């Protein structure tokens, strides 16, 4: 697979400018994209740490919440604790009127086992 250039550039940028909110926010997005493309193997602790860096900049940003939920589901981590349920509840409460959040949550609910 191709190297995750965007993620590597974001990591380097974060090392040089650790307080820049745009760089911090972009870290999670580039990591999820690289992980989804099979470009990186992801240790759950590293994923959590990078997510927290981005979450502290924009804790209620729908794209961040949706991508975290996708990551947790794909990594089969939704059963590990309450985080998936908390994200779904936050999305319904804060962003539930947006059509793309509604559509995503409908698909998410359909794909859940049981």
C-alpha cells in the first residue's frame, strides 16, 4: 500500500506546531483515512490519543464524531465501553436535525447486531 502521506505530514506539522487548532483537528481525519485505506496498522491506544488531540479542538464537530464512531465500529471496539452509545446520543441531541447525520445513524442502527 501507498504510504499515508497526509497523515505523516500532519504528524510532522503537529510536532512543529502542537497548539495549532487546524493541525490538531486534521490529525484524526488523516489517520482515519489512512487506516480505512489499509495504509496503517493502528494500535488502539495511539488511535485514542490522536482522537483526543483532535477532540479537544472541536468536541461536537459532527465529522469528528461520525468518523470516531466508524473507527470504533470497524475496529470492533463498540462493545468495550459506553463510548459508541455516548457518541450516538450526542449526535442525535446536537446534530440530529442534519440529514447526513440522520442517514448515517439510520445506517448505523441497521448494521448493529441484535
